[in-house]
C-alpha cells in the first residue's frame, strides 16, 4: 500500500497548501494506474528499450537555444492556459525553432495534461522530452521510460532527500536523465546526489505561486559545476536568458510565455529569432 503524505514514515515531505492536495491526489492516480497496467507490461513497451537522448548534449549544442519549451494546458495558479493546442504540432514547432528539449505536463487533475500528450510529442521529435509531473513512486519512473520520456523531474519541496537519491538511482539504471528542482538553498544542499544530471531552480514558489527570477541568480553559484544548471519559470524576455547565461545557466524552462499565445510554436519561433539576434 502506498504511504499517505501524513504518515511519519512517508518518503514525502509535507509542503502544505495546494502541494499536499496534489500529492494526495497523485497517490490515488498511481494506485489506479498500477491496477490498469502492471510494471511487466510497461517493460514490454516498444519504447522501453530505446536509448534516451542526452539532456547534456542537447542543452550544450551550439545550434540550439538552451530553451526547454513546455507544453502545458493549465495550472493551479492560472487555470486553463491553452486546452486546444495539439501536442505533436506544437512541440515539433518548438524543436524546429531551436528548443533544446521539450517539457510535457502529464498531470491530469491540476495541469490538464496526459500521457497521451507526451507520447504524441515523442513521436515527432528527436530531442529530449521531459515528463513534467509529481514523481512519487518508482512506478512512474518506469512508466516514464515506457512512454518515451528521456528526463524525469524530482521536486525537492515534495520528496525527502533519501527518496530523491533512490529515484535518481533507478532513473539512471534505466538510462533516463534526471532533473532535480529546488527553490531555496536548504533544498539544494540536502538533496544533491551523484545520480542527478541537472539542477533546476524553480523561480516560482509552489506554496504561494509568487515568481522571482532572482532565485536563480541567488543559487547559481551554489550549484556544483558538474551538474547542468537550469532556470525554471518566470522567463518572458530574451534579455533575461542572456543574463542567466552570463550567470552560468545552461538551460531555461519556458512554458506559459509560449502556451498563452494562440500559436505557441510561432511564439517560440519569434522568441528564438530575437534571442539569436540579441534583441
């Protein structure tokens, strides 16, 4: 039986607010998913044995932008952002515009996402795809590999350090890239482990949804140099990316800035063009 978030032996923290609600709902989803599709069936997926694309190679490729372009239909703070977009079409446009990786929300209840969106994105792209979700169980990591993801996200405000280390080790054994998300220094210091590939600084406080890119600038020097450094959320100007690059960041996760537009792919193309010209 999966542990409840309030259980002292739980592998999860109790972050409070909406996060507690998200975690409680996610545990139910995981239990239901296990009953529908067992681990053995996931391991039989035609995508399970594919070699994952390297996040490091793609982020550092000189012909790409460093942008991890996100496909996100909704969020708890904004409600519906764009529930009509086509995952395959939009993410392919992202890649064509120079995205280094694609992030796809697979949480259904709070972000309007689905596994189907990720599978569609995988089918038309040859750059890394991040499964953006609240990973709380090994099952989801195996599932991520089975549906074609290259990267999983581990959130330090939700997972205890020993859980992060265990999940990162499993991901590495499957050939997945792992992105650790932190918001403050204490999360960074307690959660770093050897099997991580990248550290992402979430500029959004998940407790109250306030956003400040200053969090990235405050933490960049604290992230060891052997990890890729990614700034997440609140990025809407090319000038901000140039400043973050100068500070030492390799990647920049952008979602709402593109998805709020009627044509997210075109918005990414315009942004990429301005970035290349330094405007």
